[in-house]
C-alpha cells in the first residue's frame, strides 16, 4: 500500500479508537494557563498543604474514633437531668 501521511494516520487511528470504545475526552472548558510569580506559587502551595494536612488530621481522628468506639454525648451539668432528683421546698 501507499504510505499514509501523518494526518491520514491520525484520522485512521481515531476512527479505530471510536470503533473500540465509546469513551471520549470531555471538551476543554478551562482558560489558558496563567503565569504566577514565585511568591504566589509558594503561597498557593502552602495553602494547599495546610488544607491537605487538616483533611488528613480530620480523617485520622475519625478513623481513631471508630476504632476506639468513642461516642460523643451531649453533657448538660445544669440541664434537665440534674434537676430530676432535686426536690422543690418552700422556705415558708
């Protein structure tokens, strides 16, 4: 056969890929890249690291709580529960 050009080969491969799978890449909806200064880049990285560490700590605490079977109950020392055993006396 005759040698295919790069464009014909790309179209042939794309058609073949369409025959194999129905999966397609989603359209690109993002804006073009933006140049950042080093300071802005470092600030973003530090912010992302802090958010990641906070999320990891929360997940670790949740897993530890599940493992130890700790239940957090509402504590009201001066609420209804403490008033149930007291008697009301008239001072007269």
